[in-house]
């Protein structure tokens, strides 16, 4: 992913875990420079009373949105209106919507159609429609310190627990498709190209979901399926390629 220069982060406080807020900001910072940080909610509500100190500490602007009708949350509409206003300025190259609500699907589609990069951040319960409307979708569950500090010992445990219900077979299929599409004359495909392809086909793909910090680690865990090569290349970052083996069963 290229380095983004102007990222707008819009947070639905009613749909986000305050304990993951700092991890979200750090994760998005790896994509580039965050220039807009806004959190939306009715701050008079008791369930949001603990947000003030965290918003101040992380320099996130709190946007007040009253509930005009009892039992109806107006936060999502306020966020959507602001997203459209920011889009029309023409200065942002990426938008991040932090929420687990399908109501944000239309604005995600609108942002993508306007050729800006759209990243969604939410829980695994987030409806598929919203996840697929984004260019990328990051699960809050993958931002826990436990997941980020996986070791070779517990990776195998996580993999065995998740592979049956998290679609690991789909990832193998996409890796095979990427290999067939991007392989060079020597029969190898760049792992980075495969990662980009998988993200486009499955926006919520994250190797951490399957217990691995990087896609390369996932490939290494299946030596019967993939052979990996490393090349120093011309720069400081090594080029990692892979080849699908004949025995893929």
C-alpha cells in the first residue's frame, strides 16, 4: 500500500471499543499521515462518559450529536454528512470509518466510487456488505496486544482453532489464483503482489485472523503447499516470492 498523505479518520463512538482506540490510531498511522481525527457521539450519554480523557490524550476531536428522537441514534447520519463534506474538499486520499454498523455501507461505496481509498475498522460481527464496500477492512479483534505478539509456538494453536471456521481454504484458493496470475518466467510470484490481490478480492483479509503476523508467515506454515524464496533485490527490503507446489491437497 502506497504511503497515504491525507487520511481522515471518522469514529462512531457508539460502535467502537474505547480500549482499542489507541491501537486503531496506531494501526492507521502505518498507512500514512492522519490529518482528520473525529469521534462522533452523544457525549451526554452515560456509556460515553469515559471517552473524554482518551479523546484528549489522542488529540481526537469530539463531535457532539444529540439524539433527536428517543431510542434513535443520529451519530451515523452526522458522520455520513461530514464524510461527504470532507470528500468534496478534494484534499483527502483516504477515509477510515471506525464502526461495525451496516448503515455505513452506502457511504463506503460512495467514497470508493470517488476514487479515494476506504478502510473500515470494526468487530468481526460487522456485516459482510460493509466489509466488502471498503478497500480494506481491519478487525478490532486483530489489534489486541496478544495477537500482535504471537510466537511460533502459539501460532500453530491459533491456526488449528481458526482454520475450520475462518475460511483458510479460501485464502489458499486466492493464493493459488494470485500465483497463476503473477508468476514470473521462473515460476515464482511476489508475496506482496499476492497480498494486494487478496485484499482486493477479500477486503477483510488479515493474516492475524489466522494467527500470523504477516502473509509470509502464513505461507511458511504450509511447506507442503508453498516454497518461499528471498532475494536481497536492489533496495534495503528483501523481495519475497513463492511458488505453489504440485501437492495442494
